[in-house]
C-alpha cells in the first residue's frame, strides 16, 4: 500500500472524501499512537474474529496506530460509557446503540469532519443514523451501522397449526401462538431490562395499536391513551396464551438459545439465530433431522389498527471528549470506514446489519441469501424510540429506563391495564419536563 503524508492526503484530490470515494483504504500518518475501541461482543462471531485477528493487524500496518479492541456484553456498554465520562478516563471510541448518543452529547468530541467526509463519499446516511448522531448541527459520533429485528419463526411448525405464511395481524398471530403453545412450542419474547429485544418488540407493538410516547412536538406526553390501554390488555392475554413465561427475565441472548434448542417457535430478533443455524448445520437440526436453517423464516411484527412497524437500532461510534488521542482516533475512524476495510467487516455480517450509509444497500451480500433479504430495508423504514417526537436526549433517557417495556411488564405481572398506562405516563412526564 502506498503511504502518503497526512498533509498530502488532505490536500490531494479533494481530501479524505475523495480518498474514501476511490474504494482504496487511506494510508494515514505513521506513528506510535494508540487507540482504544470499545464495542459489544458481536452476535455474529465471525465479525469479532475478523476484527481481532485481522483488522487490528491491518490497522497497524496501514496507519501506524496500535488498536486496542475491547468487546463486552452489549448490556454492559452503557454503564461503561457513564463510568468513563464520570472518571474522565476510558476508551477513546465507544460504540453506542439506538438513541444513546443523545444522552452524552456534552461529553463527546465534535466528529463532524469525519462523519461528513464518510457521508459524502458513501451516498449519505440513513435519516435514523444521522438523527441519533447529531445535536445542534454537530455530529457527536460517527454512524457505524444500522440494524433491526424481525420475527424469526419455524415455518413448518406454523404450517402444522394452519398458518402456511406468517400471521399478518394480531388476531391471527394470537391464534397461531395459542395453538403452538398447546403443542409445547410457545413464542419467546422478553419483557426484561435488556437493550435490544425488549424495546425492539414493545415499541413497534405499541405503535401498531396507535399508541405513542409523545406528540410530534416532542413535549406533549400522550402515552396514557385509549390505544395504549387496549394494547396492554391484549398484551396480557397474548403473554398468557402464547408466550414462554420465562421470558420475563430474558436478555438478548436467551431467546437465541431457546430458539436454537427448539423450545420456542418464534422470537423477534436480528438475523443472528439464522446465521448461527446456517453456520452449524450439523449442530442445529430439526426434529426431522434436517438443517434447522432451512426451516427458519423472517417476518415483521404483525399489523395492528395503527399500522405495522419495525424498531431500528443504529450503532454509533462515540469519540469521547476526554480522549487525549483525538487525532489518531479520527484517523482510525476514517480508515475503518474506507470502503475496502469496512467491506471486509460488512461482508462478515452476512446481512445481520445494514450500513449506516446508503452505498451498502447495493452490496452483493444482499443477493447471497434470500432468507436474509428482509433485513435490507429496515434502516429506511424503521422508527426510533421517542416517535412521534425527535430521538433526542429525553427519548434516549426514556428507553434507557425501559418505561414502555416496564409498562407491559407490570401489567403482565398483574397491574390493571389502566394503572400500568397511568404509571408509565407519569414516569415519562418526569423525563419530558
């Protein structure tokens, strides 16, 4: 790889945006800089293997940066961000999920130069990725990717109870789930305090009934509505009649294990269940001893009176304000987002996530496996927590406190629907003061 100076890189052929657009990884200034990157332990193990066994070494050769890559359970990321900000020490770059960046805007460095260069070179960001990474016109992070959940389900099991295609509305879903649970094959869903699967189900469920947290003004709390109360009543019945009741305490890994062990028939999730089943066809077999992956379908959460929706989960790399490695951290972000480098990682994801920029929508990975194609459109049509208001600090606080999730959990545990709606409305009003 040809190495050029940082000054020449900026001034030559239109700067970094031009380099990024060429499809060649930029060779940045050589030196002895260190960058600490904190991420989740990926639900696609191949991606972590790639980062740890290849990208770290390539980074040193291409940029001179010694990359310290650290991975933790996703539910541990937010406490780590908070602790790092409070102590003023920690990783230089930390991955954030969904609306989280909005909580930390005052403690993050301005990453606008890097983010805008990447956007210009790669077709622009999806609105959801840009919104969560922007405060007051300033990019408080660099969008990394965007994902979302669909319902993974056993096609043959649904067909056995009279549903040859996945139920499109809540009444037919309830009918299928009731019959499946009677056969010892319940639907699996969490109402626990976990970052992805809980809001990923309960937010679009609420929206499908016509419920919402706030009006479009981002101020007027309207959670305690007729639509919300009706959604709660139905949720309680749905839980008792169709669900694995152990899901009350599940995190984002329990449903994966339950599905792959054939104790549940369906669950809202990213593509990781299918990818794992496909990766180990001899391990994950159906009761008929065929590869389970061949019997897994993907579908959106059913439609209700208010419509049909998905919850999108952008991932953003936060450049921490306390970091003393601002320049090498930005150089690293430019390098890792360059097309030939990011392409390696994106290919390893196999469709589990979409790119934050639109150029990745035409990547060959989307034509490799029809079973994963339904995930392609999630960033463009998904909603963020806080809808119909903006995904600002308050919406991020509300989802981090699991106010909507807890509303349903309390009702499932016995609180009357009207009281659960009233409680959650009051808790949300404390956030939106």
